[in-house]
């Protein structure tokens, strides 16, 4: 086992399904098995199609959606599914590999200020080499055709030549501050254990880009004050639990994808400890445990390549799913439903088995339903509809 907190149990999942009942469904070429006794009847409903590698979806008033496309475009989708033109005002992105225009969220006070936050792979200024993850804020114009007052409020340091491991999920905490997940850029994995850089970190800033007074490393000499937690690899999912706790997941190397509950100042181990192994096989780091390094709440072997995650707080699918955590899989195209209680994952269920589309984002909409984005040159926005 990997680390410090002996009181928190670690759960591991294998990819075998255990079911006493199954409901099969087919929607738009997807087949799914819902392995749960008395499972809710659901269907996948396409909302919009023809999206170029969509990465994130946020919800606007009147049933509209705001979607990012990794090549560098942001679009508004109408409630009818009509996809609007690319918005003006999106900054230049370093599109390529895993880089581009990535996460987007609306401000908690969007109805009043029309503010959004988005993150992207930012090229070096002045034609210099390298890139890094940046976080920007902007105002969505009243006609929803452009971004106004765009300002980058955080840039990951240092910039490096890499098209991998940007992280880039945004969570706005109840206090209004922003938490941003940052990858370690793959070739710079050892940086994740150092506090003089932003690689392999979660950072916490105010909506104006300032450092909150209670950040854990604000007063430590040699540490970057934005850092909230460290020792992460490539976190592509982050969300708040119903109680306001921050949850996140991150890609393992080959096996060892993790769900963590990041606490201020804590070290989550990468690359010193991991449940994964080197690509092609072979031991990585010092095993799965070391004093002072946190254990994951949950991990996957083999990897599912998780992306996107959301807690379901509604009863739109019945009482049995309320409170579950949903995680998308890029590798298998499955949607994983995790029942969480007493500080651990009690049960895991794989939904949408056998589909051929990578799930990039998972969100609960204002209507209490789950929405998914599929990552492909012809990506789709889908609604998981009670039938």
C-alpha cells in the first residue's frame, strides 16, 4: 500500500462485473449493461454532434451549454442541440497532443456577472519555446457570441517543451476561490515532489489570481505560494462532493489511476510511490507506500484512463443512484458509478460497456441529469435520460 494515512481505507477495483441483474440499452450505436439489482432504466440521448474533440461542458441559462473544443474553439449549444459558431476572444492555445483549449466552468454568480473561467495550454510569449497550463477568466457577451475582458490569472511555471500531461480541471470552492489541477508534463515527473515549480500540483487562487492568505505554503521559503497539494501525475477530473470536499482523480502510468481527496499541504506520492508500473513493465519509484505520502481513496489496476467526474445529487434516476460518484473512462468508453460511504468506495459499477467512444467529461446539469462529452473529431454531447 502507498502511504501515510492509516485510518483511511484504500479500495482497489478490477474490471470484472458482478451483477445480479442487468439492463441492456442501445443508443446511437452504444450498448450498455447496467449491473445493479433494480437498476434504473436509462437511455443515452444525443444533444449535439459534430464537435471537434470536445473537452468540457458548462451549463448556461435557458438550457444552453458552453463547450470547449481542444483545437482552440469555444461554442454555445442551444437547448435544441444547434451548435453555434466559435466564440470570438478565445486566446491562442498550444494545440497538439493533449494540449489545447481544455476545461471551462461558470462562476457561482454567473447569472449576475456572466463570468467564466477556463484553462488551456498556453504557448510561451513572443514566439519562445515551451508551453504550460494557464487559467483565464472572461465575461461571456450578452449575445453569447464572444468573450470579453479576457485575462490570464494564472500561468504554470516553468514552461517546457511537451504536449503531454496538462491536467487542467477547475473547481470553484464554496468560498469562491479556484482550485486548478496541473499535470507534471510527463518528462518532468520528478518536479511533482518539489515546491519550487507548479508541475504535478493542485493550486489555489482567488478569482482575481491572488494567493489566498491561508494557502499552506504561502509562508514557506522557496515554495510557490499558489500550491495547495503536490505529488500528482496528470489529474483530469475534479469536483466537489455534496459536503463541499474536493475530490479529484489522476492518471497512473500503467495501472494505478487514483482517486484522491486533496488536503492542503499534503503529498500524494508521485513518482515516489504508485500502484502502476513503467510503460512496458518494470517497477517505478519505491513501491506503494512511504511515510509522509498519502494513500489514494481508490485506485484502478489496470488503468481506465479517467477523465471527468461528478457527484449525482438528484433523484432523477431514483434514490439508488443519489450520492454516487460518476467517472468517465477514455480507455474503455465506460462510465463508472461508485457508491461512496464511510470514507471509502463500497461498490463500483461499470455502465455503457461495449461502446466505442472515449468519455472526456461528466457533469450533472441544472436539471439533475448527467451529461457526457465524447472525445473524437466528431464528438458528441450526450444526456443520460431516465426512460
